[in-house]
C-alpha cells in the first residue's frame, strides 16, 4: 500500500495526528509538505476535494477531511480500536471534539481588527476554553489514556490540539490554561514524553 499525506510544514493537529500515527506504527508514507504557492496551484487545479488540506492518497485514491484521514491512519498503525465499536466511537468522539474546539478559535482568527481579536481571545481564555478543557478532563478521568487505557489517535489529536492552544502562537490565549486541569496536563506531558513522539517532533526544532 502506498500512502502520501499532504499538508503544510507545521505540526497542527489536523494532519500531525495522522503523521504521528503512521510514524509510531512504523507505516511507511510519503510526507508531502507543500508551500502556500503549491497549495494554491493544487486548489486552483481542482485537485483538492474540498479545496483544503490535508489529503491522503492511498494507492492513488484520494481521501479528504482530517478525521477520516486520522481514523484511516490510526487503523493502519494499530492505534484505532477496530475490534471494539464502543471504543471506536469514543475515539471518533474525541476527534470530533478536537474539530469543535478548533472552531471556537475561528471568529478570532477571522477578525481583522487587532483590538477585536484580542477581545475575542480574552473571552476564549477566560471562559470557553476552560469550559471545554474541563469537559476533556472529565472524559479522561483518572486514566492514563483517553480510550481503553492504551494509546490511540485520540490521544495524539488531543496532545497536538492542546499544544497548539497553549504553545504561545495564538496571541491573547493564555499559555497556562492546563494548570487548572492537572489530569489533562499530566496526559499532555505523558504523550509528549513518548520516545516515538519526541523523535518525530525533533524535526521541528533541529
């Protein structure tokens, strides 16, 4: 099986969860990272089913949408519970939650006025994001991982989502959001400490 995963050259969860899953599972794939100009050329040529990235090509068949790609890559890597429909649904739930939490940022990212953007980000940091982080911590409970006490693509998605939210790249969003959610913070640190995760992420700091 030949796999080609195409997304921009930064570790946003929408593609990084799939890159990480394939890496951790030892599944070979072509890691294509187009420039903005190359992306626009693909988009204008009608090569992207929904005009956006990521896309995954499987033996020449193109799959779009982040969650569908993450599910497929998780299955190939042994990081998706195919044998347990309830556990699979829980993984899907968390992938959908990552999408929904990302959408919380959209109004502030579309705001062209700096003052308005900072106002929206302040509200996110003090109200919406803490609420959703509380939801996530409750779903995690006292477990080491989100589903079935084993690593799945849900854990990878949450790790990269939280890294994006608290990594300091979103102006006006506090970087200490996880301090009020110790179990979630512990999970974030646990996933980030995995040897395979660290070896993959080293490419961004080398």
